[in-house]
C-alpha cells in the first residue's frame, strides 16, 4: 500500500453498498473539545486522565462517546455537551454547558443507555455531525472537511465536526442526531441539501447508510423497502418485528397502516483494505434483497 491509497476512493470504485453499514448504537455523549484530535481521540484528548477514563468506560455501558468541535476550531469559554438517545421510534437530544470538564464525571452512562434523561435541556433541533478525524483516517479529513465547511455556512448552529464514527471508506460521513441516521459519500452541496431535507422530515436515500438504532440487516431491509415504495419521510417506516434464521433476516415494517415483510441475506464480498491504514484485507459483509411483500400477501 502506498501513500496514494485512499480507502474511500477504492470503495467508491468498487461500488460498495452504503446501506446496512451504520454503527449499531443508540446512546451518544458528545463533548466539545476543539482539538487537535490524535489517532485515538479520547486517549489523546486534552482532558484529565480521570475524565478521559470515565468517557472510555461509557462504551462498556452502551454509550458511544464522541468529541465534537465547531468548524474553524474556535475555543469556547464553556464546553457544550450533548446527550442523545437514538431510539428509532422515540429519539431525543439534550444539551448542557459545562464550566469544568470534571463535571462530565457526573454523567450516569447506564441511565443514558437505558433511554433515561440526564436532566439537561431538551432540544428539538437536530445536529449534523461530519467526521473530520484525519489522524484516524486521511479520507475523513480530505472528504469530510469540505462537507463540514459547507454545513457550517448553511446550518451553522446545528453543525459540528466529530471524531471517528466508523466507516472510513464511506467518507464524507455524516451522523444526524437524535434520529441516528448515518450518511456516506457526501459532497458539500449534497450535504447542505440533505440537512435542509432532514429539517423538512425527509431522508436522502442515495447517501443513507442506515439508522443506527437498528442492526445491519434491518438497516438494509428498511433501505430496500423505502427504495421500492419511494418513501423518504423519516418517520413513515416503523419496524414492528424481526426474526433471523442463519444468514437470513426477515423484518416487518408498518407503512401507512400496511405491514410489509422484507427478507435479506448476508453474504461475504471479497476481502479488501477497508481503511487507509489497513495492513491486511478484511471481508466485506453485504446484505442482499431476497423478497419484499405485504404481510400475508405474495412476495416480490
């Protein structure tokens, strides 16, 4: 592998599917830390060892800790902290302003993972988080920073840069909270249009990786169903049941009071170098559509 290798360019050239690739997590805590960020953002963050250790333990309790900063890396007088629970049916987002990072030690991560409020200010505004973590993967910086800059111009109050969120090969990557929507391969203009559409209640299926409150197979199944029905309204598709049998998964969704069953199967694509720093190829799990049909009706 040479310095010219870029995992995102290779992935795009292979046409790796975006759908069914969002990280599977429901609870997030976002800590404003202007940076710079090291390869491991939490390990190298400008936080006390006690606070950094506390944030790392969040993962064990089912919470994804991430660092955020405004584009341009302005240094705030107080640190913004956000907590999100990306339940597919009842997502919420809370925000607090901290005078001292040591106040992070008061966060009960177990409660957040269970969907309980931290008692902070509830906000109805979304946040658009663009991964620009170049020390982790160069594609995140090269493709993410132009996206972050565009969003900072079009949606300044809601836009942040964020540390590694997964899927480097899909840069530019965007996470929208509290809905837990992951998007990939975004260009600046597409990102600003996406943010505007999201605020109007619509998804961008062309760039959607998945809803992180669901597992990979259900993410893929939802994408196939939305594509089949041309449904882009964010809250229009509701998962009601799922069952897995080996590599196959059947997901049942409700759309406009009708139930649809979608079957997908996981297959392994050829092993590839999945990040710019990868030293060995890894297989790529891909979900393929088996059938779509109304519950109780014929399958397509």
